[in-house]
C-alpha cells in the first residue's frame, strides 16, 4: 500500500472522531473538560461519576487529569496507577483502617483507579500489567464489598463451555420477594463499575441486582481466555436460571428485568429474544448492529479494502494506525487495540468479520416484553443505532433521549439522572 494512502487513512480516521471531538471542544462542550483529548476526557469523567456511588473521590482524579499527556496511553496508565497505589496506602494505614467501614469507600476508589489505569493497556497482550492491574482492582473491590451492610456474593455460574462471572446483591436481609435487575456491560467496562453506577441506587429503591460478565468482558477474558460471542443468551439464560433457582425466595418473578450498558445494548436485546422469563429490558443505548456501527467509522479507503475481502492489505493499513507516529485519534487507536483483545484476534480484518454476527436482524419479533431504549446527544460509538432498535421493536419500545450534560455515551458523569429515568420507567412498567 502506498504511503500516501496510509497517511490519508490516518487523517480520515482522525476525522471520524469528530462526533466525539464536538463534545470535547471547550466552546461546545456542555461541561468543563477534564482533558483536551476527548477519549481521555470521557474515561476520566466515567471514573469521576462513580463518586456518587462511593467509588471515587473527586479532587484526586482531577489532580491526576492534570498530569496525563494528551494521546499518551502510557502516561494515562502511569498516572492512574500512581493514584491507585497512593489511595491503597491510605486504605492500609492502621490509624485509618481501625474499622473496615472507615476505609470501605477508599478501597472502592482504589479498585476504580486501577480499572481506569487499565483502560488503554491492550496494545500488547503480553504486557503483565493487564493481569496485575486487574488482580489489584479485584482485591480492592472485594475488600470494599466485604464491609458493606449486606456484602455481595461472588458467583461462578456454569454455562455450556465457559463460566459466567457474577455478583449477587440482595436488597435486604429479610428474604422478601423483591424486584430484581440483571445488569451487564458491553465492550470494555467491568461489573465492578456497575456497582457504583447502578447497584447502589437499585438497592436503595429495594431492588436486588445480579451483575455479570461473559466471554470477551474483563474478568472472563483474563481468567478463561475467551473472546466475545454473539449468541449472548448463552450468558444470560444461565444467570436467570441461577437467580430463579438459588434466589427464589428473594425474587419477584413478575418484576425481573435485564439491563444492557453500551454494547450491552446489543447483548441484552439478543438475550431477551430468547428469554421469555424477562418482564422488561433496558438498552442503554440500543444497538441494532455492532458491525454497522464499527464499519461506519472506517474511512473510504479502508472500507473499500474490507468489502473487497483484501484481508492482508486491510490488516496492514489498520495496524499502521496504531503506530506511535500515526495521526489517528485516541478513540480509534483504543477501539482497535481493545477490539482485537476483547474479540481475541490479532487481525483487524478478522475482528470486523466477527462483528458481522452481532445483529438483531431477524430476531426482534421474538422480543415480547417492554423495552426501554436510550440515545444520547454526544453518542460517540453507536450513532443512529438506538433509533434502528426502536423502529424494529415498534410499540414495544419506549425511547428516551439524553442531551446536554447528560448527553455523553451511557450518561457518563450524569448517573443520578440516568438512574432517575431508568427506575422511573421500571416503576411505571412493572409497578
């Protein structure tokens, strides 16, 4: 491939990030920017937003943001790793740790900072920090969780040829049957993130929650060496089986709902098509076709190579975007690196081919329960997809649009507004 073509691809890839850059422009952004890099801004904002659920302090993350170099993955990891270890030292201070409850949220913050440090580490699969950071975050989260009034229970739920990693959170100790929400993430975030984003608020409203991870998601990708699978009912159905059998005395089966976050908007919808036991589904946001979303971000030159089946040339051109001297945006570089890791392939062409299976085409008529579908003003990953889901579902769908300061992908940094809307809809729909 000519050098000029690769250069044009890099420039067009940067242009493909304009929808994110709009939200990270100092004049057009609805909020104060945490980084001049739109992807770093979004990642820091997500971690900061967990403060309302006890998962972060505010000033330390803002201080860390000052030290992160724009577009520098290594600096991002180093700065957040340093913050995580400084916070861990505080949690271990014997004067402060006289009671586990006194340092509970400190441990939760430690876990959050290690997760943030891990965000841009997938460029080299052999890098030991991919495991080290995750082991640290799991250990810290478990310490925080153990000090809760009602600790969560870590579970390994068997499926056909893998194990679903899950955590069960009872709303109360009285074993009364209560509404129950099953919560799953998508492309990159962890179930531990969802404790601070969703579980804290759900429990306060009397909901039990089961969070889970399947193949391709953070813990299962590491512990079982498995990439994503499209038939997500293989993950959710065993989780529902567990809830209805092992927690039968705590679950109101008429108020059993499934929530999918980010790419989880596809995963949850796919599972719901094969799970009539669910009474409601929430997609934040809706994703009709993962493949179409990712393909839409390809510049014309790369798209032409892909659709012509020129796998070697496509791989060469795409991997050139990961070069340190590439002009490709941080978001594009991260998306490729993480996608290769999460789908467990070294070939960008193979990665994109795998995503062709991730579509709701032909199965939306099997989704019988009410579905809440969210879209956002600054949606940067699945632009246009929520409306496609709404159109396919027809009167089964309730559409909600988040704008302004709540308009980032999955309402990052505006989780109070997000949960108000979600649980308002659940109350209206299920009672």
